[in-house]
C-alpha cells in the first residue's frame, strides 16, 4: 500500500488522558492496542498493521459491521490476543504510531510503549472506557491525519441518522429506558453518561433520577432483587439475555414491564449484543438499524395494553 501524501498539518501534538504526544510525520505503520480502536481506524480509511482482539475470535479481530471497510482497505493486520499488552509484540511491528484510545494503559506501560513510538491513549478528561465514541474518533483523526475533518463528517452523518429516527419515532421522546443485566445476584444497570446510556439518550430516552443517583463512580447501578419495582421502565434491553433467570424472580414478575412484554431480550452471543458492547461508529450504526424496530414494538405493546384497560 502506498504511503499517504505528506501533510502540512504535521507535526501535530494531541492531548490525551496521560498527557500529550507529538507526532512528527503522518503515520503509516499504525498499531492499534485499544479494544475497539481498529474500527475507528477503518472508519477513517486507515489500515492498521496490528490490532488487539477483544473477544469473539473474529478474523483479523474485525466484526462483520466493519468487514467491508477492512476488505476495501486490504487491511490484514497481525492480531494480538489476550487481555494484556505485550510490548515486544508491538515492537516487532515497527510502528510509527501506537493507539490505545479504548484501553486501560497505565503510566508504566505508557512509558514502555513510548520508547517504541508515539502513543495516543484515551481522550483527555475521561477515565478508561468512558469517553464518548465521538471523542475517540476526533482524537484518532487528529493523530493520524492532522485534522478532524473526517471525524466531523462521520459524526454529522450519525447525527442526521439519529435525527431521522427521532422524527420517525416521536413516541421515544422522554420515555424511560435502560440496559439491564443480572450480575452477582443483582440487577445491574448503567447510568445515562455511560456508553449504553448515551446510546439510549441519543434516541430520546431518559433514566429516572432516582436510579441515576444510585450509580457508582464507574456508572454501574446495582439493585437487589427485592427492589425490582424500580425497574418498571417503559423499555428494558437485556443485552445478555437471561430471560429465564429474570422471570424466575417474583418481584420482576409483578412489574408492568413484565406483564406488558416490554423487555427486549438479546442473545448473549448475538451480533446485535456484540455491536451494542463494541461501541464504535460502525457497530452503533448497525445496532441502531436492529434495535429501533424492537424498541418501537415494545412501546406499541405498552400502548395496546393501556388502551385495553
């Protein structure tokens, strides 16, 4: 693949959660060690030489929602598997930029990697895993191109799509919704400032303030089964499924949410569930197409039940 043309925008200095990094020239050999960073690079028309697999055993660690972009770029990255980063693996790929915007890179590893090449980690002002995807995209665009033009165009396209969905589904506006799972013997939700919460907020949904205030520093909300009445939202999405487990809990079966069939159960190994967790521009676009009809159907079920009362 031919090297990109030189850009007057380099050198460029980018700010991130561990400081700032100056990139002298437009990078050509980019190694991605963030768990979803490869999707962002493909969205920016960049073929990484190395990527880190998260889960799923996908070829080239690329899920179907990004496969066309990977193939178009003829990207055949070397894949690092496992939850720890091996600096020797990174070194062997001779990178001129290392990106880890969706990873928990501590100071020690950051310094080790910095001896190999310039490193860009999570956007400034955000803890690991917490930055909006738009901030990841802007940061990666600036680090790889010297500008944010491509990122802004992608974000504008997303905003147009969400606006069209909200126009087509005014019934979403102001309704309550959450992603819910069962973990460690408790109901687990995520506050509105987390990735899943932002996904629902973009569609017009809210989370009750009484639940928001229960969130811990990481944005997790945990409720004992005896507090199931607090889950009586307009819509609940269960990305890990567990329908049989939830419906075996008597307080859950007392909810209108249960009686009106307004829970959306996803298979834990489904492509849609994976897309919702992956939280890249491509996976969110895919998830919107799949989830919106399910939410609309759940709200129609609520409306039918209210009409027949």
